[in-house]
């Protein structure tokens, strides 16, 4: 099995996590995780995995390869999927055999954020739609902030916070609509 990034090196066996075997490239330090290995590991360890508490997690550089990659298992193209949840890289997934390519440090970052046991969800339409919606919200917030400037934007945020739980919220909103 050859590395999808280097395309020269043969992948070597490596344990990504306790009981989770993967194939590792000694040159680019990426890892290939077969679908079978992932599901077997998840099934055995699901009850022992920690509760979700996504925090800042590990801050190490990712050496993401942006070139097209072929699946080392079945030869099909790998498809990149953004992770979201504050993680800026994307995971390369084979839609045919279900395997996943991790560029250097990607697994460690996912593990530090406690997302390593939800890899199968990252490739789902629901996950990707929620991620896109969050990105759109953040882009909109940044745009409004740049239009208003920081001081006025903070006033709007404070007003929104005050209005959100106000007992006469609908009356206030009706009044604001009426006076404009």
C-alpha cells in the first residue's frame, strides 16, 4: 500500500490509538485508517471514550497536502471534507471503501478535541450542513462587525443580549419596526 501524498513510500503499520491500527508514512508522517479498523475500534472502545467536552485542544501545526489523492486501498479519489468545530483542516475520505487519510498531526488534533470517535459523522450531510451554517453565521457576524465598527457592533450585541430574554421582547421589536 503506497502513500497517497508521497506516492513512493510504502505505508507501515502503526497504532494510532490504543487498539487502533493504521498505516503510516515515515516521510510525510500521514496515516491511513481503514474503515474496518475504525469501526472495529469504535465498537470495542465506545463505552470507554470520554464525554464530549470540545475545548481549544492541541495546538500543533498541520502539514495538510492540498494535492489530489488516490485511496491507497481501492484507488478511488479521496474527497476532502472540512471538519469545522474550530478545526480549519479537512479530512480526506474515500467514498468507496470508507477509509480516511490523516495528514501529519490531524489525528492528534481531533483526539485532543475529543472528535476522534465521530469521524464517521464528519462525512455526513448533516455534519457538513451544520458546519456550513456555522461558517455562514460567522462570516455574517464579521461582515456586520466590519460595517458597524467594533464599538457599535458591541452595542448591537449587548442590545441583542438584553432583548433576547426581555419579557416584552415582541412589543419592543414591533415598536422598532414601526418607528423605522
